[in-house]
C-alpha cells in the first residue's frame, strides 16, 4: 500500500534540526491539494448524489475508524452551527463509539460485523448516503458499514488514500486520493488525514451550498448560538439587506434569530411569518426570493 511505504525524502528526519523537519513536513503537505484536485470529478459526483438523496428526505452518514472517524465526527458536528441543520441530517459513526474520539479502542477497526451493526442501528434507509473513509482503503469496520448500506439500497461513497483498494470497489462512487508515503512511515494522520479533511470539507460544504444554505459566499443559515455568531449574523443581515447593525439586530430579534428570514423581512417589507412562508415556498433558497447576490 502507498500509505505504508517509506518516504525517501524523510528517511533521515530523526537526525535533522527542527526547522528542517518542519520544512520537509510542509513540503509534503503542499502535495496534498494537488492529489485532491485529481479526484474532484468523483467528489462532484458524490455531492450531486448527496444533494439528491437529502432532497428525498435522506441523510448523509460518515463512517470511519481512528483518524478517519475523528475527522468525520468533526465535520458532521460543524454542520449544525454553520448551516442550522438538524443534528440527524449529517451523522458520523466511528469505530469503538464516541469514546474513540479521545482514546484508542483496540481492535475496533477490525470488526466488520460491528461496522454493519452500527450503521443499521441508525435505522438506515434507501434515501441515505453512507460515506466510508479509510486511508488504507481496506478497514473491515468501514467495509462492513458499506455492505450494510448497499443491502438497504442506500448510496455509498468510499474515500481511500490507496488505489486499488477494496473500499473503492465496494462503493458506488470511489474517491481515491493517493498522497503517497507519509513523512513518518504509516502515520496516516498526516497527509492522508489532511486529504480526508479536505474532502469532508468539500462534501459537506458543497452540499449545503447546493441546498441553499449559502447566499453569495455568506452563511445565511448560521445558527446564532454565541456572541461571535450573533455578530456575524448582524453583519450578514446588515450587508445583504443594506441596513444598520442596530436595525439588523432588531430584524433578527423579530425573526427568531433567523438570518434569511430577517433579510427577506427587510428587503420585501414582510412580517416574520410572511418572510418565512416565502422562503419555505422557495425551498429555503434566498436567491429565489430576493434575487441573486450581486457582489
């Protein structure tokens, strides 16, 4: 496997001064984006399937072990405050359960039956999309989860940093990002982890863009759950609606802290309930209600 090979550029890294160690790591990291770029057509195919399935009432479910699982949990959890989606819409399943976020659960990734059981426990449906992540492309836990998904008719996506790999063959859509040998042999939390994080960013963010959760490049469905996000929400409303920050704060208060509702209220002179109804008719897509962003 490419992820288990020795990297000739770092074979004497233990003998180098700190700055040289960091330069080697940085040079290796710089190759990851190019590897991800090669996989963009497959990532786009995956996003289109995810959008279509969510439109039918499905969910996006990530499955991984170790670093892959931890990255999946981070991406899924960030979708809630960033896009105000229900926590059930984007889920992450990690081998060994949530305790594996902070402690290694020995042998969990080798349990193919548990991978199957864990995704089926989510009441897996045909409208769901299951994305399996494994740097090696052969983690039994993830393969078990994908097998269960295919049995119920759910769409499947496999993300691997090796090619060929069983995971790519088991999925409807295979995303192979071959980043090559790690700086520390086999330590796939490094380049492979970075590549998987970039792909997760793309899958979730592009999906939310397609679902109307973004206007221009503003996160107009942000959940106002702390002061930083409250300031951001006021800034977005003020900017898009063309009002003062004080007026934006008033609109947000009247709208129940719903950014898109506040914008429509201001732009179209509607009440909160009327603005909310207009957005619902447009499937939540602000551009269909007030027009495309011009800046």
